[in-house]
């Protein structure tokens, strides 16, 4: 095995160890409204789902929903 191949194998091994040591993805954790849902809602839905806009109902408070 030539030196270039040895370096590539070593770097691949190091990369595998780094990836193996990382914490699991957030996608496997518990979802929460404040952390996961609210940012999506306020970015994509709140513009229309508020009083006086085009959506059929306001959804900015628990009472309205």
C-alpha cells in the first residue's frame, strides 16, 4: 500500500470515529411545541392565520385554536 492510500485509510478511520462519537440526531428526541412546532408555524402559517387575514381562523393563541 503506498503512502497516499495509507493517509486516505487513516483519514477515513478518523472520520468514522468522529461520526460514531457524535450525539444522536435531534430527530430521534421528543418533539415539543415551543422548540419544534412554533418556529415552523410562525415562519409559515401565522402571517395568514391571524385576525383579519385570509385564513379561515386565527391561530395565534390557545383560546383561538
